[in-house]
C-alpha cells in the first residue's frame, strides 16, 4: 500500500475534551481513526498530548509527517515499526511528551484500517473465531465523577464469561445496568455511563450481586461482579484513604482478599498502588485462579514493566490500552508476552472515548478474551455493535 496523503484535525471526545482524528489516503481508499484519553492515568503512561495541547500534535502531522510519509509504502502489520521509528526520530523523548502518544495511536489505527481495507480483525487473523466477552461498567465514582460525594472505588463491573454468545452477554450487562439504575433511583452518571450513587462499597456489591443473580437465573448463565479499585488514587504515599477509614498497605491486602471472598468477585483491577508489585503478588497468590487480579496502572501496557510483573508473579490478568504506550508494535508484544505466560488480557476503552471501534477489531484479531468498554453511551455501545457485526462476518 502506498500512502498518498495524511491529515489530522481536532475533534471532541465523550467528555468534551479535544483529541486528534487522522485521515490516511492510500491506493486502498480513505480511512479515518481517532484516539481516546484517560482521566485516571498511571504515572508510567506516555503522554497522550504534549503540554502545549492537541494542536501541537495536529500541526506535527500536517506539517511534518505529511511530507515525511508521502509516497511511503507499507504492506503488513509489522511495517508499523518503521512508522514508529520515524515518529520517534522527531519526538526524542521516552514518554512522547514532545509530540503525544495519541498521534501514533490515531495514525497507526488509520494506517491499519487502510492496509486492511476496513477489515482489521481478519487482516490480523483470517482464522479468528473467538469473540471477547464484555466487561461492563455498571456503577462508578473515583476519577470518573467530578465533585460531590461518590463511591470509594472507581468502577463496579459485570462479566459473564460463560455466556453462549456475545449478544446475550451484552444484553445481560445492559439489563442489569437498567435494573440497578431503577433500584438506585436513577442517580447521575460517570464519564463512562455508569451510575454514580454515593453508597458504601458493601451496599453496592450487595445490590449488584442480588440483581446479577436474578438476571443470571432468568438467562441461565452466570453473570459475575468485579471492581476496578484504581487504588493509586486512594493512596497518599503511606495509607489508603477511604471516606470512612484509612488502611495500611498490609490492611489493604487483607481487605481486598476479604472482599473477593465475601462477594465472589471474579475480577479486581488495580487493588493496590501502581508501584506495589510485591503486594499484587501476595493477593494473586492468595486468590489462586478464582479471581482475575488485573494490572492497569501497574503495567501501563509497557512490555518492560510487564516482564517485571511476570517475574514477580504479580498478576494473572492485564489491561491493554494502546494509548498508554503509544505503539501498536508494543501492544502486540504485550499481548504475546501475556499469552506465553498464561496471563489473561483485557483490551480497554478510556474514560474519554471517541466513536472509533479499533479496540473491537484488535480484540478479535489478537484473540483477546475480554473487552472493557462500558455499557451505556454511544462511544461505548458502538464498540459492542461493531463486535456483533464482526461476529456476523465470522459466521
Ligand atoms: P481512564 O482509566 O480514566 O484513565 O481511562 C480508567 C481505568 O482506570 O480503567
Ligand atoms: Zn483501571
């Protein structure tokens, strides 16, 4: 494929914040892509945009990359490596603070779409058969609610691993979200479309388990509950600070294991602050394979950090967010490392999302078992709809 033109501009994400959209014109046609932004970021993530703002990233594409990539040829996924080398030559920083990792993400998504003529999942793997199961955000707080009283943990999630197909799993999450909303008296919503009540963790887990059980019985498969504690944002350097208590590192570990056992949690993301590999390993060892102990801020989709996490046996599951690392080549490396080391992968949206559906294609093409994309809101639902479209093509 020959690149004939690239162009970038600013769009608004689901939070109303500016982000970047890129168009690639090639002999395969015109293809578009955009990149999301997080609010609850890990400190080891690359910068989505430079401190001067999104316009600097847009200008870099339109003034420099456009000329640099004119007439450039790429044919396969691994050729993206050459594109990354060119961008790195201009950025020259470890964390993309000069140009912004979102330039790479939006550009690589558009290039991949152009290479695949839109069918990215089958371009990555023509024999792909497996569709991921949706991990849906039902109730939340933390960094995804601005102001006012909120829940201690950032996300309370739903997951049905043994649903017979993706459509019924999507339906189950939506049905529970709706029933729970009614029970809570329709409070305001988080950035990701989850309900944002001001209730205790225990009360929320009781309600969620109760409603999930009812819908499970009706639909005849198990729908389980999980949480993203985003614990770095609770940690003050010494203690985990809750609305009504303060816990030491040791007490936090005991509290997490207790919650997993009491509420049969199948999924716990970032239960400890982002540097505590040893503490993660203690929890992972204690729960065995009963619960996915998932690193998000802990690893930030970084292959180097992942290798440490593997060595320390810190996790049995990993969140994959392409714009945490700003490189699709490294995203692939991370997924392969996880597969080799029996670590489950979960590809994830960000709290500030766009209408881009690339993560749905990456989930299928890279055989990722779980996708975290929220239950409600057009930027989340479009990714679930895309998965159902892909399923039709597979069948
Ligand atoms: P984000 O994080 O707000 O940075 O997208 C969500 C999460 O912690 O999973
Ligand atoms: Zn998280």
